[in-house]
């Protein structure tokens, strides 16, 4: 049983079916299972971006909010959307598992989307139409109207907290790290994952945005709601093909025990021989489908937690593996911090970049381009860049580096960070040009349309997509790959926490800069009338901030130590690149 052509067909990474039974790789997992996950994400991204891409326009035109208020409401909501995954990851890793957490959260997500569709459809749930140029002169939304609309938005945010950290992790779990062929597929998974899901994003940024601007918000929100319902059905249809991981208890509690134990024994010397440290027998891990991790010299202070002192209290004595898991999560934090600033740049796409578009000539013949649809060029640029990266860049760099990924994940992230510096430099120059034309045509004070094509904004949108192909894809893979096997959902949530904090940071910077630049009778950089604003200064400030952040990233990556692989699959792949194919890997030897 479970042996085909003399090879053990059961997965060796601890994955099971929903009943907890071992699974065969020929029956479950792989690209077959991933196809259901990827198709779900296409529809889900259509739903999410169908709301978020044009949200600043709805808040401005329908709820009559100003530039700073509407932009901050968008970034605060998006920030919440990307912060709640920490809770969803915790519940999945500790108690319910990824599959069940995802299913429950999907129901909450769908409820929020449905209520939001009602909120934009019922006339009594929004203020009367206003045609004034300055939204300050329009009737504001009532407390009830705001409560229903934002209540729906934040219900949706709670739902995404359980879906976002688990769906990509479920997909990656379908490949066995102990099988070199499947490990090779996993290295490409995140590239094609991002490639596929951005089809949904592209549909939202083009078709849905056009429908919302020109047909109506009821249909514009109703379609993504229906799409989300379809995506949930598709995901559930793939249930017989999925591999699952057993919840392994609270990751926060396990890490807290290590930190507290190390602090309580801070005077205790650490033996030079790692074999003298406390560790469980290999059989203990094998029975639970887990993996033992050898002691490392990094963050040496935490090794005090596994120094034997005669006490078996779990808050005084932890295993080497438990300590190393904690180290792996803590080592990633400086890298996480370095991603906050570029995440703040991404927040500008659906806020200030879109607001800029509303001031420009949107006509191409008889067709008017919806400002938010320019975000579709971020998607198109990313799709093209990911394909070129996976098919050409990786192939060329593999020959030089002998690394199956071509370049390391941190090198890929670094290239993305450099792109962000240039993006904000370009955005500043483009905005300076827009303001110059506005001044030449006397539309500064009136806030009228600037006789300049909206297509002048394309470079900053296209460059943002290219940056995402490097930074965002590498970020997701890095935090998944470098997290311990039992904390993969929590690790994946790091990349989402980055986006969440980036959006909150965007709100903070926008409010702070707006307030400071208005002091002492100054005109201010960010006003409701963008023609009288100075977004060019604001973007230049961002370029400097990105440069300083890149320096910080270079410093922290210099001291980062990649975690050891749980299997020898990467060594096999590297050996194949060098023309050396090991006959038997260490992991295979240990299992025979």
C-alpha cells in the first residue's frame, strides 16, 4: 500500500486528509489541487479590488468626503484588511487548521460583501446627489449611512483576515518539500500564483471600475459579490484533492515560553556543545509529523531557554526545536520592518494616484477613461514582468548562480525596493508637469480640469507593477519559506501585516504632512483642490524615504541568516544545475 514502482507514494512532509490520515501524492495535492485554489483567488481578487480600487471615488462623489478624509478612510480600511490576517493565521495554526478557518471566514467575507452591495443600492443609505466642485459644500452622509457602509466594509475586513493568510498557504502546502520534483514546482508556485490572481485584479481595475463609473454602483458591487460566492463554491469543490496540515497549538504561546524561559535563566551560561541542550527524541517529532531543528548560534541568548537546570516546567525549559522556531520568526522581523515603506507607496495607487487622474483629461475620442482603471496597468505590468522573470530572468541567472531560484529572495526584494525609489521620483516629476500646465491654463484656484492627458500618469503605474513582480512576490514567498513548518500561516501573515502597517503609515504621513505644511499661514501640500496642492513635494519626500529605507534593508539583510531546509530537495536541485545529481539524499537515507 502506498508504494508505486518501488517508491513510497505517501507524502513525507506531515500532510494529511481532513480525517487525519496520511495522503498519497498521486491522489492529492500538486497542481490539480492548486488549480481550485488559484481559480478561487482569481474571483476573490476581482471581489476585493472591485471594492478597494474605486473606493476613494465613491467616498468622494457619493459620501462627499474631502481628499485627506477619503484617502485616510481608504488606507485605514485597507490597513485593517491586511492586519486581520494575523488573527486568522493564529486561529488556523493553533486551533482550527487552515481549511476550516478559511471556510468560516469566507462566509463572513460574503456577508460583508452582500451588505456593502445593499449599502450602495438603497437610496436612503447615501446622501443626495451633489454637483458642487468642492465637496465641503455638499450635504454629508448621516451617522446611520456611514455606520451601514463602514460596518459592511469592516465585516468584509474580518472575513479577509481568515482567508488571505490561509489561501496561499493551502496552495503551497500541496507540494511536498521532501520530493525534489514537487519542491521544484513549489519554487515556481508563488510566481504563477501572483500571475493567476492578477487576472481577477485586472478585471476589477478595468471592467468593474468602468461599470461603477458609467453604469452604476449597484451592478458594480453586485458583480464582485456574485464572483466571491462563485469562488467559494469552486474552492469547496476541490476539497477531495487537498492536503492538510494538523494544527500544532498556539505559535504565540510557544514563542512566549522560549522568551520567558530565556529571561528567567538570563544568568545561566550556555554550554559550548549543542548536544548538552534539551531536545526531544527524533521519534517524538516523527509521531506528530513534525521536524527536529538543530541548534544555531544566531540569537544565542534564546539558547538559555533549552539549558537543562533540573526543572521540567515548560516556562523554564524548552526544546532546541522550539527555540529555533522562535528564532526563525524573530529573525524575519527586521526584514518585515523594511517592507513597511514600500507598502506605504502601494497605498498611493488607490488614493492619491487615482485622485490625480480625476483632474486630467480622460477622453480618448468619445471614450472617457475611469481614473481608477489606470490601476489595471499595474496589473498588466506585473503579469508581463512575472512571466519574463520566471521564464527568462531565472533561467539566465541560474546558470551564473547555480541557485534554483536564480537569485535569493532577499536580492529579489532589494531590486523591488530600488524600483520604488525611481517610482516616486517619476511621480514627483509628472506631478510637477501637471501643476505647471494647471498654472499655465489658469485652473489652479478653480480646481478645474487640467488640459493634459491622463495617460501622463502611466509611467508610475507601470513601474509599480514591475516593482511588485520583484518585491511583492518575493515577500510572500520569503515569509512563507522562512517560517517554521508549524507556523506557515503566521509567517504568511507577515507579508500581509506589512501591507496593513504600510496603509496605516500612509494615513499617518498624509495627515501629518497635511497638518505641518499648513502651519504658520502656509498653503499646504495636500488640499481638496489638487491643482493648488504640492503633491510633487510629497512624492519627492517619499523618494527620499524609500532611499533611506533601502539603506536600512541592505544593513539588515547583511546579518540575516536563512533557515536550514527541512529536506535535501534544494541540494538535489542545485546539484542538477551543476550537473551533479545525488543518488540518495540525506532525508531518504534517514527514512530507509
